[in-house]
C-alpha cells in the first residue's frame, strides 16, 4: 500500500487548485504540444523508420522541456514547481544527445559518429540523474513575476558547457555538409535544417534565468519558426535520402517476386504485395499461420541444416492460389541468422515463371516440331524411333516404317503458288495423322516428304492397312482458298525385324521402296524387297 505521505504528495501534484494557467504557461504548453505533434507526424510519414524514430525522440525531448516548464510557470507553490522542473530536466538534459543523433542521421553517417553518440548519451544520462536525484544540478528555484524558474548549481554549469558544445558542433556539421553537397535537394534540406536549428538555439537564452538574470523566458518563441521550417523541410524534401530501412521496405513491396518470411516453426511473419497477389490472399489473413497451409514445400526448402550450408536457388514448383489457380514458380530459400550465427527464420523468394515456361515450350516446339505442319521434325522423329525400336527389340514385336512422298505436289505449287502449297501440306498432315493410331507418329522430313512409325503391329500386313488409309485420305481433292487441288502419294514400307534392326537401315530401305513406287508413276505403296 502507498504510504500516506506519498498519497498526499501525489494529490498535491495533481490538484488543480495548485495551478493557475496564465498566458505565460499556456504559450509554452501549446508550443510543446505542437512540437510533439510534429514528431508524431514525421514518425508516421517515415513509416516507423529509424530516421523517423530519431526525429520523434528529438521532438519528444523538446516538447517535454517546454510543456513541463509551462506547468512550472503555472505552479502556485514551490514543491510542485520543483517537481515539474526536474521532469523538464529529463527533456533538457537529453536534448544534446538527441540533436547529435539526429544530425548524424541527417548527414547519413551514424557509424562514423557512433562513439561520439555513445559518449553523448552517457553524458546526458549523467546530467539527468544529477538533476533528478541531487541538488548539485538544481539548487533551488527563483520566483519571477511569471512564475518559478530553476537555479543552476555547479553541475548545471557543466551541463551548459556540454549543451553549447554539442549545439555548435551540430550547426558546424550542417554547414560543412551543406557546402560540400552537390545534390540540390540535399542542399535545400540541409539549408532548411541549418536555419531551423540556428533559430531554435535562440531558445537557450532562457538559461540566463537559471543564474538570476530577470530576462523574460522567450524560449518558446524561436521554437515556433523552428517548428514551421522543420515541418516544411520534412514535407518538401523529406528528413533524409533513401535509408536502408526505407529502401528495404520499398524494395520488398515493389518487388515483382513474391517474398515470404517464416520463422523456425514455419509461421508466416512477412508477406509482400506480390506474394499476396500470387496466392490470392491478404497478409493480415495469413500472418502467424503455418506456411504449409498455403504452400506445399519440399523438405529441402524447410531444412535449416541444409540451408545453413548455402541458399537453395531456382527450385521449380507449383503454387495453388486461393482461387484454385495453379502457378508455376521458381523458388529460392535462404536462412536468416542471428548475430551469433544461429538460425532465426527462412526467407522465400518466388517468381512466376508462366511466361518463361511458355517461352521454353515455344523453343521446344521450334526445336522438335515442324513450324508449318506442327508435326514432329526429323530430330524428334529419330528420338521417338529409337525409343520404339528399343521397345520392339525388348518385347519382340513387329514395327513398321512408312516413307511417303507426295505425287503431283510440285505442279500444285507451280500452278497456285507457295502459299497454297503450304496450306495443302498443313491439311495433308492433318489427314495423315487422322489415319494413324495415337501411339503412332507422323513426322515431316522436309519438303513434301513424310515418314510414319507404326510402333506395334500384329503382322506385317497391318502396315498396308494404314498405307491404304493414308492413300485414300490424300487422293481426296483439297479445296485451298477456293481452289480445288489434287495430289497422290507414294509410300515405301520397311519392317523390323525382317528388314533390319538398325534405325538407319530401316529408314534407308523404306526410302528405297518409296522410290520404286515413284518409278512406277501411279502412286501406291510397296514393301521393301531386295533388288
């Protein structure tokens, strides 16, 4: 339970009857509140970045200084006034450290000033503790016509030396950076802050009052132009240029690749906009949920031990979006580690490779299929023929090869033009494909020469059945661009194993049989037979 004397002290401190808020007190309070609002505005505008947080800390010190002194001026009795004076000293003593930290951030050299900043924070902490718990900093109070004001002792004098040393150093730093900078936007920012801080430092004339000089406290007056100039600079030119925090946040959100960060338990901690679009969900819907509920990851992408030995790159997989759409992605995974090297999480980066897949398919189509007819070309034909020949040898069944050459095609080409000839070849390819089984292959060897593979037939005579179907289909007239065209076909047939067990021999013998039919002049088909 709180002691009775402590309760009484608190009641006195917050008893409205012990305060009268005159114009002197209200002016200081209002300016302090306005500076606090400015700090919050910059913090929000900077999206919680380190630079925004530092500026907020700086404005917090200034606003605490002015607002607490406003309450001091309003105090009717010395105990209450002394309490608020000590509260004000928290803001006053930490202002130099805050100014130095802000300046190093504005000039974007925090590492260079790290030792100096640590020393400044230590000094501010020392003076703050002296002001709160000893009478060496504040030895008592003066009472002027507008209200109470602190009396500085030896520690207070030492603080002022420290305060002005830091102030002059920061103004000089801004001035040097302004002179050497070649970036116009940066120069304007530095110039604005230089003017704002120079005006704001005029508030330090109030320290004269701490030594009994009856000078009316005008500290809040220069703080008003400081407030407006700083607000303008921050709004127009931003506080600083691109920072690592700002860059990382902006890069994350503007990346075309999906980025998902998961902790060691597989819970989603970060998801950028691209990932939300690809998966069809919002980050707030899936944060802290198990990543495996959204994506089925292979084991190697979840193995911290393996990831610790190096990132896994370009692992292709399929994502299923919330709308049931399937997305081909190339996914990489990297381990996030603490400073001591221990794993902290995994970052996944994925790119939609649908267009790449289409491009690969187009390249494959160009490499393995005839551009005009869409049939397999010579390369794909020989690949398939080798596979079917190996199966035929293993399973001991008959395989037939049909080598086909169109009759009268050159006359159609010469009479109606190459465009008509190309269209005829396309339709002829469709007719031939319709005459074969799904397991069979029709390929274009070049010009008007085609070859067919009948992968498995019950008897050698079955090849002639397919040959007759193709002949019947191709002797039917073609209507191309309103013109009727007629062609025939000569077909040579070779058989495995009767005509050989090597691909080249079978093709050669089917070609030989086809030319014998050609020599007859009437089209038709013929099996290979020795001369």
